[in-house]
C-alpha cells in the first residue's frame, strides 16, 4: 500500500485507526472504538465495520483512512497470529492479508503503532511474524483487561497523548492562538511500592500539603488538585517493574518556542502569578515536581511531608515561623 499522492488527508488527520481481526477481537475492538470516540470524537476514530460508506471501494477507503491517521492501534487477541483463512493457511503468511498490510504500511510510513493486548493475549515473538513485522514484537504494548478496563484504558489515553492525540473537548476549547502556546509538562518517579500503596501515599501527600482536591479516581489511581501558584495538577500511579510503581505528574506549561502571547498564557496556567518568562516557569515546575515526589516518598515511608515545594524558596519556612509565633 503506497501513500496517496494527494497529501490533503495528511493535513487533516483523523487521529486513530483501529486494526483488528474480526474472528479474534471484534468485541474488544468495538468497545475500544466506542470509548475512544467519547474521548477524541466519533469522526476521528476509524473502525472498518462502521466507518466505511456504502458503494465505495473497501480497500481504497481503508487506505485513505490509514494515511489520514496519526496513530494505528493494533488490537491483538488470543488468536491474532494463528488465525487461519478458508484454505487452512495462516493469514499472517499471506502478503495480501489486510491486517498485515495495515501494520506494514504504518511501520513503513512512520505512523505511530500501538499494540493493544485483549483477552489475555501476549505479544507474539518475532519468530512468529513475517520479517516485515518484526518491529512489532519490539514495541511496548498496552494491556486492556476486562476486569480492569477503566484503569488500562487510562494508560492507553496517556500513550495517545504522547502522540498528540488530544481529547475532543480540549482540541475544541483551546483557541488556535493559544493551542500553539499551551502544552503539558510531564514528570515521573518510580517508587518501590504496589500501585495501591503508592496511590495511598500520593493522596496522603496531597491532603497533608492541604492542596485543594478537584477530583479523585481510585480506579484510575489518579488525583487532580490545585497546587499553590501552579494551577491544576494531575497526578497518577501506573505499574512499573514488579514491586514498583511510577508516579506521573502533569502540569500546565507553555511551549518554549512560542513568543507572542506568552505572558498571557503564563498568567493563565499559573493562576495569575507573574513569572518573568518561560524558563522561570519551567524552573519552578522542576522544583515543585522534585519536592512533591519527595513528599510522596516521605508519606510512603512514614515520615510525613516536608517543605511545600509549590511555594517560592523561603516562603515555606517563613510561613512556619509565623505559625510558631
């Protein structure tokens, strides 16, 4: 499959192309597409069974949708690699197999490819794949388990955001002039604790630091709160290596390449606090993230919290002295 000469579709990317085998993972693919459409919008998710229009060449429609997408999600079920055709031959060994062509096209053209494991499936090893798909075996997969779907789906959304697939509400709400300035700064630290223990320590630190809580989601292991001087902050806990969890902190920030309007956006993301420039904001964010992670570890280890790193240097000690007086 070659990229169309008309590159108009590339400028108006649909967002997500869902690749799957009907006999292997149709129910999961349908559920996933429905959830994704709630997040990014119906028209931005391609699923062959309901995205193709009548009286149109199926392969042409598939090709156009694929090249109009920013991300291809490969839904892999228990029989994905061993699925057989009517002749009893493995579908993946057929160079014209549509699923194989979809993934080969994504890899060849640099379209982001995210494997999603459903139904207890595991990633197929390279030896079970055609040579053109060996790269697939080396990609980081996202699991979607029926019993933990909301949490796992949240991790998938996080992965999509890294590839600039944003929620429809965010994309629609931010004016074009501000969209070129706003971004999200991400910080993370891995702790030696289960996801539950790490999440308890995370929420405990937020409460001890007296940050106003906007929302708490135990299922997704996420808490949103207002840090002093820093606007609304999102923090969540994701699985890491066995016995470890990673705390991920997301703060509103600005793109350093942007110039016009930076002062306005800085005032917006910092709740009106006037910081001299973008570098000052980033320096504050790094300091806040490091201090916040230290406080989460302090709660995890039974030491409680220390300095409130959302305050400017010296302010925390000054406030404590006032309390003592």
